[in-house]
């Protein structure tokens, strides 16, 4: 009887748990304790949907991580683009790698004399730019010191998916966890 009354009382009062919204998936960025010094302004060179998404995710992520509500302040910028997009602008002298695969990306600082240093995300394609944006957010969320960052990533597999049975070499394991 006591448990029945307790259960009835517990169910009578509405409660709500703090849950992650489904549209955030794994990307819920919580404020970091020691924000790292990175630019908060973003300049996107391309106009593809993937690059627009990269810019949007960076704006939301940086705002959430650092509590910045006006990301258009500051001298430094994060510049997003592909090698072709960087070549199309002549006013920036950036050492752009030419041999990037479609999903490859580089994240690096460029300090041109007489101007503030900017952070560049160069993807082999718009998809690589998006992957680079997520990698930058991951490093910021982990508290990585990016003051001298040179990050180069090249995926090991041409197709990425979660598969608990097959190994990259083609062999199949049937393990139990």
C-alpha cells in the first residue's frame, strides 16, 4: 500500500527532465570553462548548401561554446572555402594545398604582415569544408589549444558509416559485447 501511494503521488506531479532535443543530435555544445582564443567572425567564400551549413554550424557552435551573441565583432576571421574558391580571390595570399581529396581538409592560421591572424578551413570540396568546420568545433569543445594549430585530415575510408560487423579490410567478425 505504501508503494502504491508513493507511485500515485509521484505520477500526480508533473516533472520534466532536461533532455537533448532531437535536432541537436550529438552537437549540443555546452559552454567551455576556459574559452580559447579563436576568431568569431566567419567569412564563407562559396555559396553551396554544404558551405552555408558549415558557416551556420560554426556560428551556432561558437555562440554556444563561448557565450558570444554577436559573432560579427572582432578583427580576426575564420575563412571557409575550397582551393578553387581561394584562388578566385586575389586579395588574400594564403598557402592553399592543391592536392586535397573531396573529404580532406586543412585548418591553419595565416598571419599576413600588417593584418591580424586569420584561421582558415580549406576543404577539398564543400563536403570537406563542412567536415573541417565540425572538426574545429570538436577541438574547441574539447578545449584544445589552437593558437598554433595546423590540422590536416584525410579520411581512411572513402565511405563512412557505422557497421558493427564488417572490418575495413573486408573481413567479418561476429563478436559479442
